[in-house]
C-alpha cells in the first residue's frame, strides 16, 4: 500500500511506491439529498472516477464505483488509505488557516 499525497490545484495527487498515480478532486455532494453529508472527493485513476470519499462529522465513507472493478491494482484497502491521508491533509490545511 503506502501512498503519498501532494496538494495540487484541483485537490490532491496520490502516488504509490509502485508507481501508480491517482487524482483526488473535490466533488459536489448536495446536502438536500443526503442529510449530514460534508465535503466529498472523487478518486480518479487513468481518467476514470473509481471511488468517492465523503466526510461527515468525524468519519469518512469510501464508496467504490463499478469502474473500480476494472482496475484490480487499486484495492479497497488502497482507497481506505487514500481517504485517511486526505483526511490528515484536510486537518493540517484547516489548522494552518486558523
């Protein structure tokens, strides 16, 4: 597993030690449809959105899309690790602003 994240213009760039690269971009999650939803991110790999990470209260939810099955090199554990790292970067960014 072992992903590293860098903040970029649209969101985050995730790179794995094996050379895989995924992009994490901010997604619009409308609170009218799902109460308690916070900010969300789409995980893209090779140009396809493969998962959505949504944050609500103190937790995160990772929902893989059907396209994720086409890329077995990124497992569910990889997506969870990416979500944890995004969460840490978000906390660091908000702490720096305050």
